[in-house]
C-alpha cells in the first residue's frame, strides 16, 4: 500500500463523489488514503468479513456479489464499503477484481473524518445509498411478484 501520488489526486478530482470540491480540499481529504492495487481475479473481501475500510475505484473494474448473485459491476469512480462502516456490520457482499484494479482506500477513522469535514461528500454518499436502497427494493418487489405468480400457477394446477 502506498500514499496517493499527485496523479492519484488529479484522478480523484474527476470522481463524482468529490465533484465540486476545490483541489486543495480534495488533496486534504485524500492525503491520508492509501492506494491498493489488485490483479484480475483477486478478491478484495468476502461477504461476512469484518469491515475496516471504504474503497473508491480509481482504475479498473470489479464485481460485487452476494450468495453468488451479481449485485453490481463497479468501475472508475464507484465507491463501496460504506455501509459496513456506517452501521458497524459485516461486509454484505463479496468484491472481486474483474480487471487489474487500483483503489483509494480510507480506513474507518479516515472515512468518519471525511464525513464530518466534507458535508457535500457525505451527502453524495447518502444519495448513492438511497439509490441502492431503491434498486434493492425494486428487485425484492420483482421477486415477490414472480413468487406470487408461481404460487398462483401452482395452486391452479392442483
């Protein structure tokens, strides 16, 4: 793991969660982060693992899955790992690198500092959590409709 280099800070300025922030604010927020690189096929963490960090993809692609079901394909600018840091729970998904992957990594302490010192970033995290919740709700509704239709078909055939 390494500290962010100047080019990483420039890349960070193009990441949506940091959009609208002045370059010196981004520098200050990202300075404590570390850069982690993974090879294609490496697993960053498994569903159920204890959480200790927040991740932002700088370069590359990864897949988040739960119980073998793909939840999301994540690319440059995507962030993940915030839920377990916010609620103290374990990881809710497994994340695997689909390509070589470069990540900005913030520890729990750095993540909390980010929330308190950059309210606009905290707000963008909340908006993304809301989007993810709505997507999950829609998926559950779709599954419930399929189950109801399957049960109706089964009961009518009896």
